[in-house]
C-alpha cells in the first residue's frame, strides 16, 4: 500500500547524518491493552506535540516518567525524521541534605 512505500523510502533513502537530542518522558504505559495486543508505549513532547513511540516491554520498563531519553534521528527522504537510536538517560539519585 502507499503508506508503506512512503515509510520505507523515507527510511531507506534518509540522510546519513545522525542528530541526537534529549527529551523528557511525559508518560509511559508498559504492557497495556487486551490480552493479545499488549502495547508498550512512551510519550514525549517534540516541537509542541505529544509523540507516541511503541517499544518492547524491557525497554519500556527502563524509562522513568519525568526522566530523559535521547533520540538520535536522521532526516528521511520525504522530510520525516527517522529514529535510529533510543538512549534512556537514567536519573541520578538526589544527594542527601
């Protein structure tokens, strides 16, 4: 179908340069949904819009709501960013006062 072709050409012919930027994890939902289709989701705000990402359960559980995640992207052929790497930035414990 047309959306699949656009998505694949966007990724296949993306620029080589990778850019990384940190974002705040607004919320996450690990293993929710029906018994067959459990989704592992996290949400971040990019350019004023909340964006949803689907991932595996193990990765989802490493994320901390309010914590940071680094997304490394390439500019796709059709102008849409292609996410290549997700790096959770683990929050450091607060020092004792």
